C-alpha cells in the first residue's frame, strides 16, 4: 500500500510538471507573437489609466475663520478615496501650521486636526447653500468648541 501511494505521488508530480511546462511554453510563444507596437500601446494605455486616477485629486485653497481667528487652508481632495489632507494656519501666528486629515461626501466634510502628530480637534462641517463654503464646529480635545467656516478662494 505504501508503494502504491508513493507511485501515485510521483505520477501526479510528473503530470503537474508537464502541464506547467506546456502552459509556460504556450504563454511565452503567444506573447512573442504580439507585435511590439501593440505591446507599447498596451503600456501607454496603462500609463494613461494611472494619470486619470491621479487626476482625481484636486488641491484647493480656502480662507475662513476658526473661532474669531482668520485662517488659510490648503487642502487636497482625493475623489477616488473620498479623503482630504492638508494644512491650515493663522496669518496672525506665522510659523504655526496645523495638519488636517479627513473625509468628505456630498453633504459633509470631516477633518481631524493634528498638532505635533497628535489629534487636537475634530471639525465637522457641512456645505453652505452656495456650495463654495463649509460651516460647522471645531471640537478641540481640551473641551473648547469653536465655530468654523472656510470658503474656496
């Protein structure tokens, strides 16, 4: 019985090896029959597809207020991932920049503020009726809640 199982194992191994060898030869033979122009065209199509995906990102500048402070926002919207990343700063506080990461949909923009790589606030905003602005509230981790508004430049 052991000899029978051993024999079956070797036969299956040989058959699988032959199938792989024949398949590999067929794939390589057919690939070499494709004209080089068609191979280049396929590569160019792949490149165009990649750039189309990249073009689904848009950088936008906003001006607005956080509480009573004027602020400038630089945000990049990734329409494929429905995500947004960027920074904002206060003109009256040069050199201080806050990082923002979040998500957006047709009816909301949610941003997480990071200060020194730590979450410092959550901003929950909705678009205004004209569609160029977002309004809402910034909920700071220290308990302060500030009105917030940003409008596209």
